[in-house]
C-alpha cells in the first residue's frame, strides 16, 4: 500500500507531528473495534455460538478480566485497575510516538496498533464494566479464548514490537 502520509519531504517534521501522522491508524482500530462490538452486541445471542466456518464462530461474551479472563472472577476492582493501566500505557505510547523519527514507520505502526486496541478495550471497560468479545477460533473441542478487533490489533502490534526488538530496533523503516 502506498504511504501517502510519509513522503520524503516529511523527514524534517518535528517529533510531535510524527506522532499525529500515526494516530489515524489508532483511530481506525478504535472505530472498527467499536463498530464490530456494536454489531455483535446487537445481532448475536449472548453466549451462543453462531457458526461461520468449520474453525470459526461468532460468540458474544463479556470479559470482566484481562487476557484469557485473568482476574475475571474478582469483585469489580479489576475494572478500574485494568482501565487505569490501559490509560497509563496509552499515555506512554503517545509520548513514545512523539519521540520517533518519521522514518521509524514499522515501530510507529506497531505502537499505533497497540494504542488503538488499548483504547478500544478501555472504552468498553469504562462504559460497561467488561470487554465485548465475539471472535471464537477453535479446533474440534478446543477453543482459543474469545477476542475482538482491539485484541487483534494489540497482538499484531506486540508481535511487530517483538520483531523490531529482535532485529535490533528500527530496521523496518
């Protein structure tokens, strides 16, 4: 895909302008995440699988915990803890984005994906007290924990960050 936002003439951009060039990706993730969660909540029956493919269902679930339902059985404090943690991490990512050079596109896109996913899930926590999950991947009787678009963006961004770190940082400019 052509990179219309980052031409060679932007290499002299200030760092804060660099961050704003990637926030569109975060906004796209948040928008897709919230639209799909709205659709799932509106059209899917709660906790009932709707078969899509032999290895994939739509299954509406509400996750009060973190990844893999970690902390889900607590008495409610986790809602505020996880929302606060996500907001803290989001602030850290925004600051990190402001420090990047325009040429650090791989790292910036990874951070923008994580940021968008974190914000998408924190919106759910603050509005509902849980995260809406609806994507169910399985093999025979084994089901991966249900997830959503925000979780996918966070996972892809985290993998990209790991690749960046393993390759010595900023090699995919």
